[in-house]
């Protein structure tokens, strides 16, 4: 888990605790209203303020949960990774220099040279050409028989 994800989890926990606290306070105010200890006129502004706070906390909770769910990464199994690496190795080994160059350009966005350091900015290709679960064939375009 990275640092940002850990921070989001801490914030989510704090929001949950505060939300539970607000719910508990609202329950106590409703109890006081039901028992007749305090009148509705006395409690209405406080109940309204707590409800607004509860809505804000719920919105914050949904946003944090959305951020955390977007950050999840599905890891590939070892067979898929091995197949992709083999495919990449074969492509780089047996392709022409032009094909290699265009392939590298497809995912490397920048080279930055600072003194003796080189920084490469890149994004990994989404798929390595592996199709799982379905084999496709080219439909015949020439009819058999006849002149």
C-alpha cells in the first residue's frame, strides 16, 4: 500500500468515527425530544446542524471510497506476465530496427538527461497481444469449386 492510499484510509477512518459520533448525538437529541425533556423549538436548530454535518460526512466518505476503489490495481497472474514478456522479447529480438523504434515510441513519452542521470517517462502497453478464452479465425473469402 502506498503512502497516499494509507492517508486516504486514515481519513476514511476519521470520517467514519466522526459520522458515528454525529449519529449518536442525533439519537440522544431524538430521545430527549421523545421523552419531553426538551421542546422541538429548542432542539430543531441543533438537529438541523447535525443532519447537515452528517450529509457532509457521508459525501466525504463516498468520495474517499471512490478514490480508494479507483486506486485498486488488478495484478496479472504469472502465466500472463510470462507470456507477455516472451512476446516482447521475441518482438524485440526478431523485428527490424524500424519496428523496434516505433514500438518504443508507442509507450516512451520522454527522456530527460540531467548530468549523469537519465529519467525515462513511459506508460506500459495495456495488452501484449494475448487473447484469452477465444480463438478467432479469418473467414474464407474465396469460394471453393467452380471456374
